[in-house]
C-alpha cells in the first residue's frame, strides 16, 4: 500500500438530521457535501462521513471511535461540557498527550486528543 493514508471514516446514524446538528453545530465541523443518505464533514485531514446506510445494515457503535485532534483537550472539554455528555474527565494518555471521551447522539465512541 506504500504511501496510503486514511481518506475518510464512516459512521452510521439512525437519525441523520440529529447527527448533522451534532457534528456541525456542536463540534463545529463544516459540511462539505451531501449525497442521498451520506453527509460529508471536513475534519482538516480526513473526511468524516455520517450515513444512514450503515445504521440500516446494523453496524454497531462499539466497533468505531472517532478521535478528534484538538489544540487543548481541557479547553475543548470546558467549552463543550454543557453540550456533550462526556464519559470521563480529561486525563493523560501518554507523555504530554491528553484525552477525553464522549459519545455522539447515535452512541458512537468519540474522543478529543492532544495537548492538555
């Protein structure tokens, strides 16, 4: 595969409108396109695709996690803790890298990762 890189990640959603509102309005991702049952978001390096197709196929949220790189894990946590139900408090993951976990409206595991 040589110089391959992750181009996109797809998450299933049972309620596309609710998922779009979460990723666009709460996390602040820009919608770059929408085709039928697929909504594309710019994450700065990888495209996030939310689709009703995977939800209909029965893909489980426990097998996926979206990790969002942020400039400050604690600042992201503080600015969103009233809008997102976090699973834990920000914590050291490794060395100077911190993380905090949350779930999107469809139950997918997500986290913020980066400097404190």
